[in-house]
């Protein structure tokens, strides 16, 4: 009985991997540009390719190969017939050397807007192709070659219009997606140098000169990148367009009252500073301001490059910011400080 059950299960698996024209129904058609869907995750990239157009051209799930990588089960597509239309799914980590043959290209460009203080802003593009494997024996083939191109562009300071290609001898689906690691980043305030007790800000604010310990950390992020803070500053507005701001540090220019503990050495960065107040809020009982941190994700082997003090920088000072920062690039947390003793 156990053998019989195993035999039936095996037949079911084979059947699911070998869908037919009748299984496809209205999805049995010629390939189109939209046959691939790309999800640019924070630790992995996920591809979903409609299988029925591939069946239409004479292929099946086992004949769709990711970046010429064969024999590696982690890089093999998996048929998912539970959705409509059915798809072949590929999933691989964003980790150079272990991304199923994907290409990693890191580019640099001068910073603009909120990043204008920095001469090097990086992005990483992860790309590749799923190809059909033509098993025809002989000099010629009558089968269409299928190519499913994907690309995920990730900004590393906290990537490409969709393009369609076609040539006469191939059917190509190309999908370029923009990804973001911003969801993996968080900023947390602590009251102790061991970063074990979160800071709770009283309703009437913190006393001046109270030490605030700040941590910017990444979670669920591919291990290829470390966290490096390029700039942290306080402003009187949560969106500091035309509001007063004070730089705690910009690159290597650090305010004398700010102390860096760790930066660009792991997936967390740490520093601390004493509570201050903005003089323009002296008539208010509580001085409320907002801490913003511009965060760079750097490849582990390259983080030391950004610790060098040969880039353009702005001295730590109080002034008025004109550019509105990208909401997806800057981490922000509010702080309240006493301006006077409240009884």
C-alpha cells in the first residue's frame, strides 16, 4: 500500500511538471513581453514566468534554464500550477558568487539633491536571463528561442525604465524593476551605551545634555552589504524643506559633541550625542526636532572607501536646507528636549 501511494504521488508530480495544451486553456498562446514578472526583494530576487506560452513553442518547465546554470537544484525553476495562468518560479539570493549566475554591476555617480554633499553615490544592478534549452538534434531548429531577461536595480544610498526588445530569431521578454532596501533599515534611540534599553522620551521632553545613543540597523538584508551613515542631522520640521537644521556629522566632518562608535563595519551603525535645543524655539516649553540619517549600503569589501575623507563635505553648522529629501532615502525619528525646567 505504501509503495502504491508513492507511485500515485510520483505520477501526480510528473503530471504537474508536464502541463499540456488542454491544461493551459485560454493561456495557450504565443509568447509576449509581459510573460515574466520580477520581484526585487531585499535578500532574494523572485521570477515568475508563464509556462503556457513556453509550452506553445514546444518547451516545458524543465527546459527553462537560469543563466546557463544546470545541475544546481537551488537554481532550478519550480512549476506552480496552483495559480492562473500557471508559472515557473525561480528564486535566488542577492549574494555575489551565489546568485545562480546573475551579473552584479555597481555604478557610481555624483550625488544630487539631498545627496549633493557626496561625490560618490552608488547603485547595484543585478541582472540575468532565463533561456529555453532546445534539445533538437541536427544542424537546424524550427523552435523559437525564448529569452526572459530580468534586472533589479538597487540604490545603495538611503533603477531603469521598462524596456521591450524583440528580434526576428528570438522571442524576448525583458523586465527591469527597481528594488529598494529601505524596508530593512530602522533607526532606534537608546539610553545606554550597550544599546540594550530603548529610550523613552517623556511628554515634557528630555533634559538638556542627556546622552542619546543612536543605532541605524538593517534586518533581513542580504549579507553582502554593511550599513554606513553618510550624514545625520536634526531639523525643526519632519520634512526639512526651508527649515532650520543642524548637522551632527557629514562624512568626516563631525560635530565636536557627537561621537561615532561604529560605522560601515557591520549591518548596524552607532553614534551618540547630548540633547540640545534649537534657539529659535526658546519661547516654547519643549523644543521638538527630528533626527534624520542618510544611510549608505556599501559592499563589505568597499566600505572602507567611504571612510576616507577625500570627498566633498559640508562643515557641521546650523543653516537652512533648501532641498526636500527623498522620503524613501532618509530615516527620521522625533526628539523632544526641555527648553526650561517645568514644575
